[in-house]
C-alpha cells in the first residue's frame, strides 16, 4: 500500500500514487456508503468507471450493489501454457487466421445456437427471469470474444514456452442482468428514501430480499457463463494448435481468474460481500493473471493474501486515458511503429483502434511494482500476436 486517505467516513487505501479526480471522487462515495465495511481498497490499475472505479474493491454488510460489479459480469482471463518453444511468423499468422474462422469477434455471434451442455448447469432458470429471457440468445454468444479490451493473445514466457491467453466476459447476457437489477435497485432505493444519492450510482439491494437473492443468483450464473465462454474459445484455439502441431503439442491445465463479481467472504472477523470491479482475487491459494496492453508484458502471479486489499490485486494495467481521448490524441503511425518494432502481430489498423493502443494504458511495470505486497510473479509473458474484437 502506498498511501491512505482518512478524510471520509471510512479510510481509502491506495496502491497507486496518481489517481484521477473522477476515480477518487467515486472512491469517496464508496467510503461514505452506509453499508460499506472497514475501508475501500484501490488497486494500482485504478481508473474511473460507472459508480465505482475500475480497480476498486468494496466490502459491504447486508447489501449488494449491482453497479459495484458492473455490466460485464464475470469478465476475466484464461491462460494455457504449451510445450512449444517458438512459432515461425508465417505459421503464427496462419494460426491467427484459423482462430478467426472459429471464434466470432466484436459484435458477431454464432449463426446457430451452441450445444446446451456447454451452458452453466445446476441453476433453476425458472427463478432467473433475465437468464430465462436471454437464454436462447446466450447460446449463440457462448464461445465469442466481444469487443473493447477483450483479446486473444499468443505469448512467449521468460522460459521460452508459448502461452495462449483469452480475455472475455459474459457478453450481452451479463449486461442485461446488470442493467435490469441496477434499474430495480434505483427504483427500490427511491421508494425507501435511501440516504445514498441517486447521482453517485450506487443503488443497492438487500441480500435477504427477493430482489437481492435473485440478483446474486443471476450474477453467479453470468460468472459461470463467462468462464464457459472463455473455456469454449480456449478449446477451439487449442484445436487450431493441434491441427498445426499434431501430437507433438501438449497443454498445461487452464488458469482462470475473474475480475467483475461479488462474493460472500470472511474478512476482518465477519462475513461480507466483496465487490471486485476490475480487480482479482489474490489470496494465498490463487494463481492469477495480470495482462498488460497488446504491446507490453503480462504476468502469471500467485496471491499473497494481503488483508488490507481484501486479498485482491489489479486485473491489468488499467487505462490512463478514455477511449475517445485515445482516438483523439494518440498518433496512429507512432503506435503502429512501436508495435512493429517489437515484432508483434497487432490489431492497430486505423484511428478507431487507438482506443486499445499501448499508450492508452498505464505502465504495467509500475503497476506491478506498486503491488509487490499483493502478488508474487511466477511467469512473465511477452506478446507475439494479438487478436482484438
């Protein structure tokens, strides 16, 4: 932890020196929330979001806050190590082309519904109105990447192993659940005359209420759907590698970590709801993934179980500028040259792609330095090729 602010009802603990005004204001709103517990933790990739800053960790008593989870419920990372030690550039390009044939990108979905057994099981869909409504559409979304900062990346580790990494979430299913219950929370808070101003976008649902129970269950379904989505993409990417390398290629077990969810956990002597919005779990049992940008390194990490961060760490590098600002202010030729000089097969083609340029993100080396008390680095990964939505 780099510093602590004690100007609000609860302390704000920061793992970064420079925080934008908007993100700090949101953190103060969290610290003054009547159901917030103990303190607010801000990870080193923290930046402004909706209601709650991305890279924020919030513990609450008795309530759950849909906007503190966000719209891409269960978004996260999967990574797999192979036994391959190098890929010729021509073969790498062909692998990328084959992946694009199997995995819809951006707003694209599958033309047909995917097998029902790929969907999460063990839930009573009759008690999940949004999941039930969106279920058939979700069967066309599973195994698709999405847009924004979602990616498929081929990487090489510091011990010369080729890795596959996928970043994606719950697609439109998660957004529908998030929007439905946030609207419900806003309406209920207005009716009960909540002390939380509507303008701070932190409307809540009581955990023991019918609405709170429904949201918690539908949110967990979305977390499981997001994992199923990443797993299906990973299986299809693995099949491409198998086509190119036959029996010679081997794959280690998949590593998975989510970064937009809420869970019941024990912290500081009581059960609370931990909201991780753009933050990942980093207890001593957890192997995590912290990606950089498409031009910088990513990391496989082991959590240290730091109590002050509610056993959490950053989910990536974090944005240093908004998407529109990046498109408006960054130099396209300069960003392309930077990636070309590194030999990365990248996804920067035109001005609109600048929203995902390396310069739009914080320095991952500084982010990792700021959370040395949260995680240990197990593997360092450099990007070789990137597919963006």
